[in-house]
């Protein structure tokens, strides 16, 4: 009888623990992502060591991400290493911490030199449209010039990455905002970057769905 009661109590306690909402490891590590809409996506990339936070234990999910930062995560997911070439793909990356990865991204066709007029501006905030082009190219896919379904179609059509936006949407890498817009010229935040890069991670087969 005592054994039965003890077993019942153990099961009840375990059941109680299962009902308590869990906190992700990243939410414990960082002070500013608990309850954030992108917390699960941030946690996945942090746990996979693809992205880091800041020295003050913050992640700053709503801060914009730079070209170099986004590209570095993308290259890490792909398992691509920095180029050892002494030449610079762009005139403004000498001495930059991401120089080797940028050079390799150009070599891999993930970044196209003539889209940047000789300078890459690695620390500039990355546009949402640029992010789509980098991901689609990294997957070895081509741009698609088919019909655009976003409600800000006129803006999407103005982007040189219009075909990549369509491909990224069809591949399930991006979705858009609740109002149906894509906002191609808007800077992408760290939270948004984690979300699309998680989708990219699934496409590479690295992350089990």
C-alpha cells in the first residue's frame, strides 16, 4: 500500500513539473529575451553556438543586425570557414574582424561584388531584402521572378533582390508582417534574423524539425 502511495506521489510531482512553463537556457543566460516572441528561435541559435549576446548578459533582440554579423551566422550554419586569401573583395574590409568570411562569401557566390559598388560597409545594418538574397544563394537556389503576393508589392518590385524575396518566400525562409507587407528596405533585427536563420537551418538539414 505504501509503495502504491509513494508511486502516486512521484507521478503527481512529475506531472506538476510538466505543467510548469519552462524557461529556455538562453532566457536564463540573457536578461532581455524571456517572453519575447522570438525567444525559441534565439535559443536555438544560441544553443547551437551560431550567435552570441553581449557582455552585459543582454541579447538586444530588437536591435538591428549588421551585414557582417548576419553573414557570419549564415556561414557558420553552412560550415564555411574564413578565406585565407590576402586579397580583399571590397575596399573597406581590410582589418575588419569578418574580412576572411566576407571574402569566402564572395568566393561562394553568397555575396555578389557588383551589388555593392566596391565597398561592402560590413557594419551597416542589413536590409531584409539583402538577407533573402544571401540565404537563397547559400542554399544554391535561384531567384524567382513570378508574381509577388505581399501587400507592399510596389516596394518589393523596386528592390534588386525582388526575385530572391519571392524565392525565399516559396522556400519558407521568410513570411512577412501580419499586415501582409514584406518591407524590403527595412533593416532586419536580431530577433527577425534568428527567425529566418532558423528556417535556413531547417533547410540545410542541420536542425531537426
